[in-house]
C-alpha cells in the first residue's frame, strides 16, 4: 500500500506536466492592502479556477493559444474582469473593492463545495463570528466552532474542542503556522483568540492534507491580519468581560504595515484593591492578549512578516499584616500561565509557478506558581516556586509548485526542537532559627528534536475526478530512542453532478506530546509531556466518506459525512493519581496504551452569503475508550461521548445598520459514572483517617460503589441565544452596540452530577452553571 | 486552595445564580456482597465488622450482618472462630496477632458469596529521635501558626515498608482532637499527593529513602491560646504522635479512602472528578482486612509565651 502511494506521488507529477504560460501574483483588498485568502482566479477559456493561498498568492497556468480573459471574485468583494492584451506577461496583482464599507472584510471560499479539494473542513467567516451570540458578547472562535457538527465543547462554558471523539489535547492550534499549546482564559470561559486580530480561521476534522501533522483529531488554522498598508485605522471596544483595542496602518504606504491588538480583563484589576479594603489579603485576577504583526513588501517576489503573540492569566494574592510578634510580614502568592509566540516569515516567489514560505518561530507555554513570604524584622524569608513549561523552536519551509492548471504539488519540511520542562519546584528558606534550605526537586528537563517532511499532490483528472494524495513523514528522537512515522494522506473527490460530489479520505496521524490535565473547568495547570520509549506516540487512523452539494446557485452548501476513527497509545490518569504526586516517573501515574474508537455521521447545511446566513448542523456520534486497568479492561464511553447534537445558527442583516442573530443548540446527555451501591467503611481508632469523633473507637464513613464507567447519561443540554448588533456612522468612525442574551429561556443544563446526603439518604443532584445572561458591548471602529 | 478561593470570588455573580437540582433516576440492581472491615495489630484481639452492600437509595435496610461465620487462620492454619457481639462486630476470644505472622479471614454466609482476605503484621518502627519545635512558621496566607514535628527513624532495607503518621492534641482534661496535615516541605510527604487533601492521617512508603535513616519533618498547625499583655501564649498541651508501621493493604486502603471521600465532594469549579473506586483486598466482597503495628508517643508542651 505504502509503495503504491509512493509510486503515485512520483508518477503523477510527470504524467500531468505540460507546457503553459503562467501568470501569478497577489490578491489584496484595495482599501486596506490586506491579502485576500481563497479568492478565485477564473480563466474563461479553460474554465480553470485557482485559489489564492494563505498569503494571497495565486498561480494560474494558461495554454499559449488561449485568450487572457480572467475573472477574480471573492465573497464580499466586487468581481473584477480583465482581458489582458498581451501574453508577454507573467505577474498580475489584483486589488478587489469591498462590497460593503460598513462591514468587516468578508473572507470566504466560494468555489462550490463539490469542487473543493478538501473535506471535513469547517470555516466561519470572521464577520459571521462577530455576530454569533456569545456569553458577555465576547466573540470567540473556539465557541463558534463548538456550534459546528463533529465538535464538542466538553463542559458548558469551556473553550476546549473535542473533535470526533478526540481529547482536548488532540487539536493542533496554529496561529500563523505556529502551534499554541494553551488556548483558554478565565478557566476556559474565553479563548485566547482576539477576533479583532483574526483574518481567517478554519478547522479541519479529517482528510488532513499532508502539510499538517502532530495531533490526532483536528487542525485549527488561525491567520492574523497583516495590517492596513494604506491608512491608519483602529478599533476600541468595551464589554462586560473584556476591553479591546486594535490599531493598524502603514509604516511605509503600500510597502509595510503593522497591526497591534490588545485585549484584557479589566474588571479583574479592580477586584484586588476592593478585596484589600475588606481584608488584609488582596486577591486579583486578570488576563490579557497582545497580538502584533509587521509586514514588509521588499518587492513583488519577496515579503517579510513578523508575528507576535503573548497572553497570560495572572492570579495574585498579596498579604500585608503584623504577625503575632508585631512584626510586619508580607506574603505574595502568584500564579501565571500562558503562551508566548514569535514568528518571522519570508515569502519568496522563485518564479510564477513556485512559491515558498520560510518560517522561523518560537512558541512557549508555561505555568508558574510562586509563594513568597518575608518577615524583615525576624529576617525570615520563604519561597516556593513550581514551574512547568514546553518550549519549541521551529524552522519550517513550505513550497507550492503549480505544475499545471490541473496539478499542484506542495512540499516542505518542519524541524522542531522541543524543550520540555515537565515540572520542578524550587524551595528556599532563610531563617535565623533554622539552617538555610535551598533546594530544587522535580523532573529533569527533556530535549527532543523532531523533523517532518511532507509531499502533497493536488490534481484534477478529467472533469469528474480530483484529489490530494500525499505523505507526511516524521522522525522523532528522545532519550536514545527514535520514532519514525510515515503517514499516508488520501483525499479523492468524484463529481456526481455539476453541483454534487462524493469525497473519500483516509488519513493517519501521530501525536508525540501528551497533555496531563484535569477534565474540569478550573484547572489552570496544563502539563505537556513527551512521548518516550515507555510512552510511545499516539496514533490515529480515520476513514471518511462524504456527499457534498452546492445549492441555491452556490449560496449554500450541504455536506453529509460519515467517519470511522481508531486511536491507540492513548493515556489517562490512573485512578486517584495527580500530577504533583512525585514518583520516579510520571509514567507511574498514567494508564498507557489505551485505545479509542469513534464513529459518526455529520450533516451541515451552511449558507455563507446573502441577508440570511448561518447553518444547521447535526451529529450522530459514538466514542469509546479502553484501558487495561480501567473499567476492568472493558471499553467504556468517552467522557464527552454525545450521541446526538443539533445546532441552528442564523444571522440576518436587516439593513446596513442592524443585524440580528440567534442560535439554538441541543445535545443529548454526556456520559457519567453513576453511584449505585454504598457500604460502611471503618477506620482505625488510632488513626482517625478522615474524621475524628472522640470517645469512639470505630468511625464510619460511607463508601460508594459505581456502575460501569461512564455508563449513565446526564440530561439533555439545550439552549437558545440571541444578539443584535446596531451600527451607526459617527464623526470618528463606526459605532457598534451589541446586545446579547445567553440562554434565553433560562434552561438549567447539567454541568455535573454529584451525590449528597439529604434527609438521611444519599441522593443524586445536578449542578447547573449559566442561567439567562444578558450582556452589552460597545465598540468604535475608526 | 487559594486559586479556588480566588475563582470563587471573581465569579460570585455566576455562583449566585447557578443552581442545584435533585434528580430522580432508576438504579440498576446491585450484587449481593459482604463487606468486611478489620484493622488488626499485635497484642489486640481481632475485631471484625461484617456488613453488606446496599443500594445507594436504600435508607431502610441495615448494613449489619449478624449471623455470619468468621474464621481466622494463622500462617495457613485454622486459629479461631470469631464470636458475634453486637452492631456487626465479631471478636476473637484469645487470638492476638503476632509480628510477622500471616492471617487469613474467611467469612461465610448462606445469602452471600464466601469471602477471603489475607495480610501480614508489620514490624514496629525503630524511632531514633522525636521532638517538636514550637512556632517555626506563621503563614499570613493561611492566617495560621505552624510548628514542627521531627522524627528520625531507621527504615528496614530488606523490604518495602509503609508508614502512617497522625497527630493529636490533648489540652488538660479535654478529649484529644486530631490535627490535619495542611503544609509540609518534606519531600516524602509531598510525594504522597495527600497533603493538599488535608488528611488527618498521612500514609507513605520508603520508596524515596529505602533502607536509610530518614529524618521526617513536617508542620502541624496549632493556633495560640490567646494573649497576655499582648504577648501570645500557648497553654500546656500534649502532642500525641501516632507513628505506625502499616501493611501495603493498610496503606492503599487509607490512601484511596482519603481520595474517595474527597472525590465525593464537589464544587462549581472542580466539578466532580472521575469516581475513584475504593481499594479493597477482600476477595468476592468489599472492605479491608489489614494489619498495622502501632507506636504512640506523647510529647508535652509546657505553658509558654511565644518562643519564636
């Protein structure tokens, strides 16, 4: 099988190659200079279409004898037709004029779904994202994707993604091609992505192109805006959760531009002084995100980009008081966690057919907790720090070679130097009464290089057959052990009519990093650990078949997709183990070599154009896990296994000043483990294991026994949200007021179940989280 | 703990409107199984409690099984039949566990499957040194006074050993009360992962100091008795130190019991974790049959002003 694939990848380029003239260039927004992704460049004679890539670059092959009539169109822009009088030309840059100045730039693929050489791809245009009702009127791309078929949210309010039965760590989140390891703020209620800085976002659930790898379940590709290279613009907004600003403009007109965007939880800063008024301890929490991008066009063939992101959550507890001896003491307890990301990118056009992209980047996630205590009078100091982090240095090269109008190859490499800091503590004590302590303990740092090569062949054969066949091969070396993983990727598309097609895909994926975290909302401590000889990389295989139809003159599209996915070498905590439990190895705390099975059917009817836009999604899914030492070795439902999931999202533009939106979601109950039995435990009178009851020798506790793991189901989840956006042209810009209501009919949805003794009986209770939540936000775009 | 407090404070609005709701659900039938609980130590009679598993919503049936047949075997040889007393307890008349001996409990009842359990009595701990230091740390974050209990002991290198430490305070004629383990800089105690769960007894193994003389030093929290002329004072009290050698079964049971009980609790942020099935060494049943070798010392603290 693998040999045949290899032969195919070699033969296809040769068989499809032919002599043409090639025209290439960039597609950009006429007003802002922002490069446009997925614009269609259509050649009238040949009826060939090509799409601009993630950098707005396109390459079009035309037979020498054909006329040069070209049409460029993109949703949200005026179509541009051009008849080129001479064939002695190979570079044309198109500038498209926006249809609607009051709206955000609309970016969306508009090649009919049946003709797109991709499958299992979800895309939400950024302008739609800003209209979807959200808690606190805070647009959130993660939460928007949770409304799409095949994507679960986990607990209510959580920004995590559970895609086709995968865990929250099985998603590769890319910001301008660089992985982000931690994507939550506020315990998961807000994601790290500031929609003001986002240009395009897509989520791939299956049929992964060979250029992607490293995670089992999904790829989320987020592209930051580059900044307006014509004039200065900005945006400020105030909401009940965050306040934001963004500023963009030319550094040198038409040549270089910048974008800087920030977001912060402002009211968190106010909490600290308020708490200090009523207590000696002041408690504060805040988070922020800072995005920046610098873009410089050297010439038509060379562009430079620099991207930067930093986001942190901070918990600060400060205490000032006198101790029992009257001495002034100061104590601080600080928790910090978040990402830092840098990327420098060089786009180079070797020739009209060959486009390259070289990226050098650095990404880091770290969690840091520290406790400091200082008593200057007694000359006593005490500090305890705990740090865990993952640092990656990445060198990535990507090439796109347009061999003909029907055949394109992509190839490249990705070299990563992982530096894992699985967790160590630093403890220091200085006191006149006690001998000085200065010690570090925990796990040693681990370094692991990883290199990946990939090759994609995107082709069209005849009028009905197209596909993308490739291979993603990685080499990973850690602690004297090497892992090599060839991963075939196959996507075939058969047109069944002018407007419909059937797509088949098969992909293998491998994941070499694992996340240790609790599946609850509050845990800020994510610990990433590497695959080792004792903990081999996780693997998945996914088969998918879909029927795709473009309807209503390509104003809407329908896809029905079935998938079957298996995973192996999964991990889970042993019962009762926690990460901070020290042992010789973290392996001691893990159940390894777990297996997962997931299958389902997804339906998506999506309308991206017109006054009424939105989608209807339905998912039927089943996901199991199996570990030797859990549930007596029998398969059990995954925690976020949900059989039925429905989402209806609608946005309606009443006029250029007002739009309204609504969504309704329904999900059948999540799995949970039901307590069914109870018995008395007896502890030793000398030890009083948990509770003390003086005078007795024996102390009783109630122990629960459980049914099979995750065998029971919670109540169904459903909710409706509404929002209205009102825009008005003001002297200094466009003002937008957003009113939204989350959970309109105040449904008490299950957050978790628990038992408690009531009226001398152990009873089962449901905890709910969000009731009806109205909110308002204000923004001014200038 | 602080993070939890913090998250609660910043989400107070959310909490004030979230809600809890009682649910009625149908439960599956439970298996008929006996529950046996017995901790035994040298020079004490065997005292076994026999009960049964009940359905979670059964509030009327009794846990107790009164007519079971309980036999004890010593090193594989029948030793004594236990006699029923009351409240589910079965007691040996003369048999007392001996150090290093293997004991097996067999319980039979016509309505339940027979159960078997075995454990061995560990040898006592060789304590080399034991003392406490008053007021070593004041933690403003916890608004608490911490004192040190220090124990040096010799570990037996020939096998894996398990230990249990608990502390009680007895002031004058009052009944002693237990202290919780809230803070510790001791690596071995930290490695148990139990400190954060505020246990009243902590169990650990010699995995990190096998065969060595180990100096165990950890905090206990005891607030002052008051002030006299603005000077902090501590009334006299006895610190009762229970430092027991325990079996592997005792260790696992205690560890799981602490986690199991904590796991039954829930809050809005943590939710409720994956349930922790309780450890048991009872074949065909539930409960525990585990040995320990107790050692109790009393350290006396005289009335003092803050001696920091």
